[in-house]
């Protein structure tokens, strides 16, 4: 039996995986491609979890990553291969802007503060079972589970000519 565990944790804003890693782990068509055919994936950055493309341009960011792998030969005919990858990321983004609108009669000023907190829980589990009943026959069973749960909390404050408006929203971005 072989077993490995690789943990990584930081609050420095260093990403624990790249966009390419994310696609390789979540696209089951790529993993099950037996002929090694090339594939092109088109997507928009808005479709990805924000922690993958924010770089270090955030107020705060923490990442926790664990990978676990195990291979077990239960007998001469049965082999199990398991791996799991888990990642949690939490980041806070703050944006401020001031807008001035001048007209001959008025001067309108808008101050806006945006705060976005994103929490992402990501996991990939694979269990591959191999059974070789005879010398020239093999039965392989692949099981995959993808967990990709993202929550965004937005807090938007507007101050317009002494009128204060606060908007709060929580959403879970859709995955394609």
C-alpha cells in the first residue's frame, strides 16, 4: 500500500492552484479521454471562482489545500487507486470610487464603496477500481465526485448628495 498527504496553507494571497489545474481537475471529459485527443475549452473569467484570477489584488486572502493519495493492491487481481484534492479559499476585495457630475445648475457627487467577500470550497475525489479476472481481461471502474461551492457576499454603500444607500446581496455563481 502506498499513501501520500500534501497539505498547504497560507494567508499571503498565494494561489494553491492555477486556472489550468482547475480545468484539469473539474473536466471529466479530459480525465476520461483514452485516446489523448486534444481539446479546447472556452470560458469567461466570470465563470471561474474569483480566487483563481484575482492574483494579489485583494484586501485579504487565505488558501488551504490538501491532496491525499492512496494505492492499494488488495490481491493479485484487485487494485484500488484513490486520490482526493480539497481547497478552501476566502478573500476580501474592496473597491472605492468617487464620481462628480457637473452641470451649470448642480454639482452631484457620488461616493461608492464595494466590499466583496468570496468563500470557495472545492474538492475532487476519484476512486479507480481495477479487477483482472484473467490474464487478457481487465475491468476498470472509475468514480468521480466534484464539489465546487462558491458564495459571494457583496456590500455596496452609496453616498449621493447626503443620501445614504446600503445594498447587501449574497449569491452563488452558476457553474456551466
